[in-house]
């Protein structure tokens, strides 16, 4: 199998184009057409890889794609100034799992200790090993049985008699001695365990290392009484479990993650292809939202994808903020946070626009006026190890008597560091705390100016 390691928007060659292109098209049509794609023509054209002759170019998804002949690992563009050495790639992966730790959409059974133990594994094998260990740990310590509804024909009534089914299937066919009943017995062979077993068999077919294969075989042995059936992510969305089995919520998320990006057929266990792909714009946005919620929830209400308001009085053009912060102590202090997964180099910031897209500024300004916010944050990932200074823009409304001013702060935040990886969380918390304090100060100054004019 040929291994290709690239960054977002990086190019590679020496692959089986027919096989790889067919597979990514199938994956796109199966799963990704619902992600921020409104144009019908775009829905038909996959946006995972672009192909030009014998060259493939990665787009904005990170993760991996594996076929019979090729394995493609795609890493974030924020690391593009570093070589794809084994040591650097391990640190890239640690960053990715660190970001996932704060994301709510994608959750992995990852700890820093486990990552330190699993050095020198390629991306797919690392994912499989981490999932196998978590599955085995939960299933062996807390086997789960669930109440599930069963339709059954019996000679002695049990549960609830289903008269409609009895009349249509039994009495009308002369089998009036068989009674149709609906039961809800407590079963180990339930939908959740079937999904876990199905995902385990998928991963077993992909695993390369003997130790990982043994762990997956052990999971299948524990679930030996569970029926082998093909499952989808939809099956998992219907499962309800007691909070006593809290660890199984994590297992459900993992199963969904694997199942959401599969192509289904009757011989899926034997398919060598598989992938896990994540759009980096969503990772950056979800990471910042999750970090704010975890670190600043005492003083701020953090609302993700807030969309209850419209831009016009006619209730059209619905607004959707990446993040809306509402201070729990200061009245009417709201901050719109817009995350931009764009790299602003020092050269790009030399012009008056400071490397900021005009359309981005239009959007957040209109949202701020409509929402009544006088402070907007545009947050970008850091371009280099050294965090660049913040940029400020003032927008004065000509329609208000007291000339209210919207302050736009464009700031890089510590999203990665190849030198100080262990200090990213602390650096990010300090910087966000400083930015939020600055917004509060701007709010106080604006209130003072308006009060003086009155």
C-alpha cells in the first residue's frame, strides 16, 4: 500500500486514480453532501480531493482515506511550514486530539497518556487502537442489557396483546391459537451491543497490528451472544440508555463517527476501503466554542450557532452566529464571536484591511447592529509560533443620536504550537480572558460616552 502524507490543499501523485477517485465520490455522496452545500451542482461534485491528470490535491478536510492500494493522510494547513517527519506527524496528531477534546460534535476516547504510549503508529491504526481499548474497557467492566420492544406470537399471553396484528396475521389465517404480543424484555442482545459488535468487526478488518486485532477479537468474544447484523448511524440515534451507563454515550458517539463515513453493502466486512474525514473550519469553530464554554461558563453564557433572530423585520435572512457570548453580570453585554479558519501572514496584514475579508466584516457588522452588540470578535488561528498583535476597527452608526460605535477586534489565538504544545490551553485561556476583559472595558467606555452626551 502506497502512503501519501499531505497538508490541506497539498498535492500528491503516484496513486491509483480510478480507484481513489471512485471511492471519494462514493463517500461524498453517502455522507458529505449535507455539509454547507446548497448548490445542486456542488452536491454532485465531491470536494474531498480534486484531481488534475495524475495529481490529487487535498481540500479542507483532514483525516485519512484508505483504499486497497493507497493510504492518504491529510493534516491541517497550520503546520504546513513543518516537514512531514514521523516526529512532527506525531505532534500534529496530538494537536488534533487536543482540539477534539473540546469539540462537541466529535469526541474520541483520548488521553495524553494513551497518545504518549502509542508512538510511531500511522493515523488509521492509532484511531483503531484507541477505539479498541475504550470499547474493551467499557464493555468488560459494565456489560449493558436494555429493554427493547419485541413482537412475538405465543400460545400464552405475555406483555401486551396486539389485537390488530392478531386479527390480520393469526385469526384471518386460521391460527387463532397463536396470540400476537408486544414485549419489552431486558436483553443483552440489543441494538447498542449489535452496533458495537458491527463497528468492531469493521475495525478488525482494517487493523494491521496483532495487539490491536487481539483486543478487537476479545470484544467480539464478549459479545458472542449478540447477533451479527449490519447497522447504520440512524439505529444509534433511536437508542435510549440509563444515565447509570454514562460511558456508553461515548461509545455511541464513536460508533456514529465510524458508521457515518462508510459505504454500505452486504459484504462490508471485507471492504478494504475506509476513511475518517473532518472539515477544519468546523473543528476550529467547535473547538473555540467548547473551550469558551468549559473555561468561561461562570461569567459568560456561551451559545453555539445562535439563530433565533432574523436580519430583517419581515423575518427573512436568518442570522446564525458562530458563537454568542452574554455576560451573566453586566447587563446587555453581548459579544458576537466569528471564527475564521484562515491564516493571516505578517505580509497579508500590511495593507489597511489587515488581511481581513471585506465580506466577513460586512457580515459581522450587520449582525452586530441587529443584535445590539458593540463588540465583535474575529478569531483566527495563529500563523506562527509568535502570536501577532490584534487589529481594531471602529464602525459608527449614522442613524443613532448618540453615535454608537461597534468595535471589531481581529485577533490570532494560540491554536497550535510545535514548541509549547503542553501550554496551549493555558496560553489560549489567558488570551481569551484578556480579550473578553477588553470587550467589557469597551462597553463601559461606550456607556460613559453616551451618558455624558445625554
